[in-house]
């Protein structure tokens, strides 16, 4: 049984494209997760800053 070189090349190309798309989806999901982590870190930092400012104001005007 002989394999047509053009057919084999087309199959490899299709499989390669599918793999690249799958990797792209994985990378996009990871980037989205990192963006979510950054947003939470920013929110927590702002909350801590507000708590420290409130505590300092409370001590200053007590």
C-alpha cells in the first residue's frame, strides 16, 4: 500500500494547524487567568491601602 505524498503532507498540515489552535486556546486561557489574578491583586492592594489610611486617620484624629 503506497501513501500519496501530497495526501500525507495535507494530513500533517491539518494536524499541525489543529495543534497550534489548541495551544493558542491554552495560552489564551492562561493569559486570562493571569489577568484575573492581577485584577484581584490590585483590588486587595487598594483595600489594604484604604484600611491603612483609615487606621492612620483614626489614630490621628482620636
